C-alpha cells in the first residue's frame, strides 16, 4: 500500500512540474502502482479526474500562426467551472484608436476648403459571455464607440450585442437559434466582427444596409440559422424595425421626427460553398495567409409599414437585396457585395418621391508572411443613392496596409481614402474628401 501511495504522489508531482512542458500521460498496473511510461501490463489513466490537470482558463489560439508578438488569442478569455464543464464565463476587451487628417475640397469656389485633424477611439468595448449548459449561452457587450470623434466629445455607454444562443438543440448543425439583440445578415462585412474586418470603417453603402431594415442590424429579433456540412448556410429572422435616429433620405439627412412601424421586419440569407475543400467555416475578413475558402450568398429583407408621422412622405416600405462573394487562397483575399434598396425617400422636406438606390464595393488584401504578416489592401465603392436623378453618385477609393503584430489581438494600420460626392448632397453640393488614417487595435 505504501508503494502505491508513494508512486502516485511521485507521478502527480511529475505531472505538476511538467504542466508547462505539454500534456503528461500516466499509466497504472494491476496492483494500482502509477508510472509515467507505458508497458504491456499498464493501462492509461484518465487525467481529467486528477485535480489540477484540467485547463479551466484559456485564451491563446493554439491554431494561430506565430506572429511577431506571438500567437493571437481567442475571442475573450474563457473560465470553465471545475464542477461542470458545460458552464463557463468569457470576458474580454476591444479598443481601436484612430488618428486622422480629413481634407474637404468643394467644387464651388465660393465655399472654403477645410482640413481637420482628429483623434478618437473608434471602438471601446467590454465583452462578456456565459454558458448555461451544453445548449444555451448568453453573449453581450457594452460599448462607447467614436468617443471624441470630431466635436462629439465623450459619449455614453450602450449595449451592443445581447442575445441568447441555443446551439444544436436537436443535435444537428442545421438548427440553431438566437434570441434578442443579435445581428441579421444584411451584409457580409457588417456581419463580420469589427475586430476581424480589414478596414475599421466599413463601406458607406454597407453601413446604410445596417440601418435600412432594423436598428444597427440587431434590433431585438428572433432568428434561426444553421449549416449543412459547411456547404450551405442559412439565416431567417423577424423582429423590431428601423429607428428614427438612423433613418435618412437620399441626401443623407436624418428624418428629424419620430416614427411608428406597423409590422416586424422579416427575411433571410443563404450562403453556399460549392467547392470541396473550400468551405467557409467562419465569418471573417482576416485569414493570415492560412487555408482557403470560396462562398457566394444572397439575401432578401423587408421592413414595411413605416409611418413617418408628419413629414411629407407618410408611409414607406423598405426592401433590401444583398448579394455577396468572398474567397481566399493562402495570402490573397477578395470580397465583393451588391446592395439594392427600394423605398428610399429623396428628400424629407421637399418631396414625396420614393425610389431605388443601388451600390457595390470590392475589397482585396494580400498577407505577406515573410514580412511578419504585413498586409497591403485596396477597396473601391460605388453607390447611386437615388436612381434616375443626377447628382446622387458617391464613390470611394481606399488603399492601406495592416500589420498583424499578434493577429487580430494586436495590429496597426495606415489608410488613405478619397471620396467623391455628387452635386445632390447637401447645401454645398459637389465635393471630394481625402482622409489619411493611422489605426491600431488591442483585442482579446
């Protein structure tokens, strides 16, 4: 008996001392003695039952490439309960800083050009998640985005995501649910987590889609989603509609009054990965020159019976069609989307006219592993904000470089963007805006 106890203590001591060196395996013979090497008369011990052997706190993504500052982290640090591994807590932070200079040049010589420097926090977020059991979990974040942007000063905190996820209740990836404040897939780049987008400021046409159906693409809703062997992905959803604070006309002017809406929004998206070995396994724009994927998708969303309560256009129906394509092969990534909006009001103050708007963007990045994951990228955007009328064209060309120092956990970037606005936008009419941005991100 003394020999068994001593061998067990010795083996556990070796396991404890070797914890940082990798996984340790222990073996036991018929007499109950414990060994660190295998033999014909020894069986492997289940180390998950040994106190202290289970890793209950994790953060590092072991599948990550080795960046200049080490492997990137997972989304948030995970704490697993020792007495119930189905219950866990995640916590993490995200901060993005921007220093920029914006030069506005007006075609009308009577209007003075403007050059303005600005420094602000593009995103500031505290993120938490909790697992209740093997099926249900809760995800939320509290955010203070664009603090000190232009003349806005410090802003208040508000809730972003806040949803309950029910994963595989029928033991199949085909059926999952999200309840409450979860994103609907009106656009691929809007659905990708902002920590994983190439450029922190998404295309303006995609930002319009984010408000056109429901507030900030995550008005309280219920949605079902799933996939079949990663070949076919789908999402269907219904919930709360648009918000007056984000409702704009073709000129970009806010409605300036309250609204009511007589129905929930509804719609859905289907995404296909048709080629074997090229399946999309997660929504991201940053692949770090690892692997490959190809996908195409289409969505239809409707947000109807919007009563503008007092402005000229009284009843409007919004519909949105979105088409997407993305692919990457090792270091090269490409992505493009098309948007078709119906029910756009030309001008809240002077016209009852509603019509259509359409636009698209394409973006590409190339990650150079040999240069410590330096990644130049380009993007072009074209948007006709009110079809059939002159002066509503908007275009933007963007070029930059990201440096993934620790993947998405620590990265920095330099961006140049030039935008062209038609004569129909605002009182100053036709103009161009040139912006230089220095960006950074810390995220885990």
